[in-house]
C-alpha cells in the first residue's frame, strides 16, 4: 500500500489540527507516495532507534514524540537531527509523528483522566500498583506513603501544568512524569500526592496501543515496535 493511505487514515482518526500549537506532527520526512509494507513504532526517533528500524527492514516509522519540533536551517551530518533526516531520505523511509493530537484523542477528548480506584488503598500500595502495571524499575512518590487514596488522576508525559486542574477535580493522587523538586513539595502541601512514573515510563505504552490499532485496520502490514528500554539508568 502507499504511505499516504495510512497517513490519511491516521489524519482522520487523529487529525493534526487537534495538536497543540507548539507541537509538530504529521508527515515530517519522506515521500508519502512510497510503497510501504513494514511500519516501525517508537516513542522517540533516536539514532539507536533509527538503526533498529533499518535493521528490522522498516519502510515507515511512526513515533509519538516528533523528531523535529522547530525550524531547521541546515540539514547535514554535523548534527544528530541532520544525520537522522539524511538517513531517512537515503533509506527511503517515510517518517510520521503523532504527539498531542494522539494524547487528546486517544480516548475521550482532552488531556488526562480522573477516576475512582477499584478500592481505597494506601499511597504506598497504589504507587506499587503503578510501578508493576507499567513494568517500571522505579517510581518517585511525593506524599505520606501511609495516607489513603481513592480517587486518582493520570496524565502521561509531562503533566505538572495540570496540577491545579487535578486538585479542582478532587483527586487524592496524581500520576504523571517530569515532576521537579519544588513542584513536588508544593503540591503535597496542597493536599495532593504525586507519583512520578517518568516521561518515558508513562508514554512507552503508545507503541503497543498503536500496534493493536494498526494491526486491526491494516492486517496486510507488518507492524513492529522499538525495544522497550528506559533512556536512563539508576545506579
């Protein structure tokens, strides 16, 4: 099939105009009239991920985070972004990104979710549940581990800008990523516990979710995912 057949389907389900103004989504590199048979999914298009996609024989790559966020004045081998763009073009790989448009339209429209837990539990128990459910090595918890929680809010990626909304919604605990020191202690002072499961830790699930969607919609395509691997190591 042609790449534009897939991107047209994606645009109907997750239109680019649903993305935030600062975002950069859609077809970012390549010729969408190319024939494609193998789509490779990743959270980020790093040089290592690109090499993995090439080794797998992919002719199209879809990522959650856009490789290109702002204008580029030079495309050459002197920068890591330039090298990736050159490689994509040389290998004839079509590259597409779906970021905040996917975040907003992944379920009911809007960023984040709030809901009741199956039962009331301690913050320690819930943090452990988050860690195990996302298959993470660690989570960072702000708040009294023995306090009870029954209403949770979740926002994948970097969600500290939504803390006021979470408090207004009446949540006891908020799961997100990229929480800094001052945000953590200030939020606890306002009566909201935080579980920082990491930016990668809350968003790598994009790959498996999109694989299921594409496999169902396009059974003729081979769909593969980048290796799930945290970008950092805790010693």
